[in-house]
């Protein structure tokens, strides 16, 4: 089966082709980072307009490279939520038009399911498993017994982990999104100089909180002499990253122990973070749990993960109608 995937939930326009015999045949991305950087974050209306300009040319480019017509597809999978509603609508209406014109099935994919299943693009999934989904909008622990069966175990009470990275980076004057910059700069940072709080770390529940961390970073940055020295920025980056990684790891392995699973996974943009990947790998090894990190291109928003998830739906006989709606917020629910 050849499934076209479309992802426009935030600021990346992405289209991909998943071929169940060949794997990911295409994964094209048009980033809007430069457009939003001047505003220090994503401007929803600008994101929608940019998707509108970029999406059809990307689809066209993909089909031409693959020497395919829309009618050669076996399905069109699209992220229909959660995300920015205007941005989602651009992807959803395009997917509906393509599916209708080519007379092929349409599938709506929950963005978090896409992130979870991105792990299947880098190797066979070991299930049941606990997944930590960490992105700019989400920090969630999800128990997956099989593809299509999801149980939310816990999540953040305030900011997402990616937001904690991005807001700290903004305080340091780094470009948006700041996560990858903190990842890079932290390598030269002194781990002893700044010890930031680990909010709720003693709480027995599977919860996260990052808003206190952001405040602590703001107070630290305000105390720094201007102009900031490169070493100051590296040391704060290191302190922030160490705090976030420790909080995330603690909860992931707590959840894995509670659910007695043989495997753990990480997903979402923050799963590209080098320190998180290393810390999870080390702890998983110590506890004899299976773990293999997803390829970095499949951590941040991409349509390959949506096309793959769409294929899972279709081969289980699930498809959407043309009245499929988009949604800004909603938890991931089971469909199997
Ligand atoms: O999954 P994603 O592309 O979009 C959402 O669904 O939100 O995640 C984007 C988030 C941003 O907050 C970004 O700073 C963060 O992922 N991120 C990182 C890294 N790469 C992306 N955070 C830490 N280290 C990274 N290497
Ligand atoms: Zn995402």
C-alpha cells in the first residue's frame, strides 16, 4: 500500500509517502522557522497562510518525483488534531480534496499517535511499552498495549517540556525554537554551576511541571552581568537541560515500573535531544528494558509518521468520511 501523509498542525508543512513494501519513500518538509523567528514563537495566522502557499507544491513535487498520479495512492492520511485550527484546516481540506478526486480512502490521524508510531519507522516496535511523548505542545506518558490501543498514564500540569526548552532559550536570547540550541550549547556547559529546581520530583503521581523551572531560569538570567558571556549561556543551558532530562527520565521509568513493561520509547521534538536519548538509553540498559531512540528526522513534526499511522488504520479497516473534522485539543483515544 502507498499512503500519502500530510502534516500541518503547527509551523512545519510536511508531506510524505509511506510504502508498506519499501518503507518511507519520501518525507518532504517546508519549515517556517525563519517566518516565525522574528516574533519569538509561532503566529497562527501566518502559519496557516504559509501552509496554504507551500502544501500543494510539495504534494505536486512528491508525486512527480515518485512518477505517480493521485489515483496510484491507496490512501491519504492527514493530521486532523490537536494543533492550530487554521493550520490543521489547510491540511485537512487538501487531504479531503485529494482523496475525493483520486477516489481513495481518507484517514484522520491524531498528532500524538503519529509521534508515537514514528518509532516504528526506525525498527520493529516492542509492545507493550510506555511512551514518553515530549514536544512543544505535549508532555505525556502513554501505555501502548498494541498499535491502536492507548492509555494515558500522566502528563504535565502546566508547560510542555519543549516549551520549557524554548522559553528558557528565549530568556537567553537564543533563536526560536530554542530546544536544539540548548542541546548544542549545553555540551560546553558546566553541570555544577547552576542547579535549577526539579518541580514535583517528589510527587508520587505521574505528573510533570515546568513553570517553576522557567521562573528560576528567568531570575538567574536577570542576575547575570550584561552582555552575557558565551560561557554563562552554555552553563545555564546545561543546568536547564539537566533539570528537564532528570524530570523526564524519572517519570518514564516510574511509569515503566508501574506498568511492568519490557520496553520504553521516547517521541516528539524533544526526543531529538542528545542528553535525553543518552540518559534514557543508560537507564533502560541498567533496568534491562528495550529502548532504541527514533531517528531524529522522525522526532520533530513530519508527515512520514502520519502516513505510517494512516497505513496502520487502513490495514485494520479504519477509514474516515469526508465530513472528518479538525480539533484544537483532544486526548489520544484507542481506535482498535
Ligand atoms: O514535535 P515538534 O516538532 O512539534 C510539536 O508537536 O510541538 O516539537 C517541537 C519542540 C520544540 O519545543 C523544540 O524546541 C523541541 O521540540 N526540540 C528540542 C530539540 N529539537 C527539537 N528540544 C531539545 N533538544 C532538541 N535537540
Ligand atoms: Zn509534534
